[in-house]
C-alpha cells in the first residue's frame, strides 16, 4: 500500500460500505470487486476470481490434524466444536463444517483421520491484478497514485517492514519484524475446485489455469526477494500431498516479506512517532485479506475521528 498522502481520496476510495459487525473477508472482497468492476470491468474480472455469483469455489478444505494416536479423536472433537463457534461468530455469512474425505471428493488434502474441514469464509484473489485494478479504479475516480506523495495533508504510514524498523530504532526494542515467504506459481488447470491446505502448504487454484503454492515462513534471511531450496521443499511437499501436481511446470518463483508486529495483530491508529499522522502496518499473514476492512476503519478514524479499532489492534499493543 505504501504511504498514502491525501487520505481523503485514498480512504474514500477504499471505504466500500459497511461490513456490519462481523468481519467477513469474502463479503468485503466481494464489495471491493464490485467497486473495481465499475471502474474497469476487464481488469477486475481477472483480478478477483471468486466473486462472481456461481459457481463459486471460494472455500477451502484442510485436513483435521492427526498425530496418529488417540489424540485424533480429540482433534476431531475440537474441529466439530469449532462448527458452533463459527456459526456464532460468522453470523450465517460463512460456515465451517467437518465433512468426510468421501464427501469432499477427489480434490481433497490427505487426511489420516478421514475428515476434512470445509470453510466458506475463504476467498481467493490474484493479488497483483487486484492491486492493478485498484489503481485503475482510483484513477477513474480522479485520484493520482504516486510513489512519493510527500509529507503533507492526511498521512497514513503503511510502509511495511521499513515502518516497523523505524519503530524498532526509536524504541530500542523489537516492535515488529519481517517474516519472509517464498511461493511458486504452477501451470496447472485444476478447474472450479476449492483451495487446499495440506502439510502446512496452501494450494490455491486460480481461474486462469495456474495454481499458486506457498509458502515458507522465515524469520532469518539475507535477501527478502530471492528464492532458494526452501521453496523446492514447499513444492515437494505440495506434490507429495497432491500427487497429480507432479510434473507441473513451475512458471514463477517469488518471495516477499510479511510485516509482523510484536502482537501479531495489525497496528492501526495514531502513529506513535509522527504526531497528527497515522499508521497501518503489521498485516502479517492476513494483510491482504484484511485490507478493505483496514481501509474502512482507518477512513473512519482519519476523516470522521471515529475510533472503532479494537485495543488489540492499536499500535500500543506492540509497543
Ligand atoms: C508469500 C506470501 C504469501 C502471502 N499470502 C497472503 C494471503 O494469502 N492473504 C493475506 O491476506 N496476506 C498474505 N500475505 C501477507 C500480505 O502480503 C501482507 O500482509 C501485506 O502485503 C502487507 O501490506 P502492507 O501494505 O502493510 O505492507 P507491504 O506489502 O510490505 O508494503 C509496504 C510498501 O511500502 C513501501 N514503502 C516503504 N517505505 C516507504 C516510504 N517511506 N514511502 C513510500 N513507500 C514506502 C514499500 O516499498 C512497500 O512497497 C502473504 C505474504 C507473502 C510474502
């Protein structure tokens, strides 16, 4: 997201309507897609893949964990208890169900317990195309997206790892750090199927005949954007879990750094160092999915002075 100066325009564009009390990523992304499609239908169609009414594989299947002993029964119990928790927290907008591997069908992660969790909160996007569509939509609305907007007007520092390092330096302790992730894109047309979580690897079929696999989680690294043998291991594990991926062409290997705050939650609110300015950082592993909601609460705070940000998400939780 970078540092957005001129928050009035930046935030109004991202504030795509209220999500209600519950945070429902699929619904937020649907709104974002709707908003982008108005600006550039062709670009948006390629960017956000699962927001079309049907068929919708915007769901995920993950194995009920197995330790290969009698703790499997406890694991299954826990997964089933969470059906009720999800019903309560997700307010009917999405569901979490334990189903048998037989019910799941052929496209299913291996699960020694014989059961998998199927959730419909999951949605999938093509991040780069989504960002391109967002920029196009902003341009249609008359907003210039520039690399350095200068330090004027309403400023929110959404500067990822650089912003966390600035806080580390100022406070003389670790407020946040970067966690590198390596991922790969395979040429593999899986069709209209759910994304899978197998052996701690996400396997995400895209609508364009490609399939993403990721990712590593590295606290120690020299180069934030290089890939190495750790990614080969991720690809191997994905292929072992889903043998039909064997031999698929690896089209692209890439890496990035996830900004992780000490509390592991997003840091949203008044900037602890820059008076009168704001911070949106620490998205860690959910920063992309949460972006529309983050934009919404930041716009409310910056433009209307309303603070609907939970304490756990305030910068102070990591200082
Ligand atoms: C392999 C991998 C897989 C992931 N998968 C998912 C996923 O499935 N779902 C999900 O929700 N999230 C996922 N994430 C995490 C997600 O990418 C991050 O949470 C998100 O990118 C954080 O966004 P951000 O804008 O806060 O920070 P960043 O993406 O780090 O962006 C910060 C930007 O600010 C720029 N910048 C720094 N200083 C300045 C300055 N002074 N002026 C202007 N610009 C500046 C930087 O160059 C950078 O471009 C994944 C991450 C990785 C690496």
